[in-house]
């Protein structure tokens, strides 16, 4: 599942072979612009992105994403070069929390 608002440059849809493009649960353009992939802004970025994801519409979208997976692993695809400071890390943790809640 691609979790970027923009399609990654230089990648064809055929090459990525994704099941979904979940641009609606990617961070807002304003948040991405502010973050700028600067590691020193990582902690605040995580807080702000989690706040965005807390909107009821996005919570519903995340529930749908988990339901579509039917218990199978979800691979989150992103275009950032930094493997430690990107939206997929935050989203992974939020989705794991949702999955744990639904299994209660």
C-alpha cells in the first residue's frame, strides 16, 4: 500500500504493483512541507501526524485498510529515502494499535 500523497518519481504503476494507493491517510501537504524530512523535527512530526490520523474519517479509512488485509501483513510503501524518519513508521504503529484494539 503506497502511503504518500504523491506518486514516487521514476516509478511506474506496473513496477510497483501495488494493491492500493492510500493517499488519503498520508500526512497533509502542509505537514510534509514543514517536516522536510529533517530528523530534528521527527518527534513533533510524529505527534502532528498522529493528530491528523485521529480524525474520524481517517480512522475509518484505516479500519477499512485493515479489513481489506484480512489479517495478512500489510507492506507500507513510501517515497522517502530516510528509512527511520518517514510517515510509514508512524502509520505502522497506529495501524498496529488499531489491529490490537479490534482483536480485544
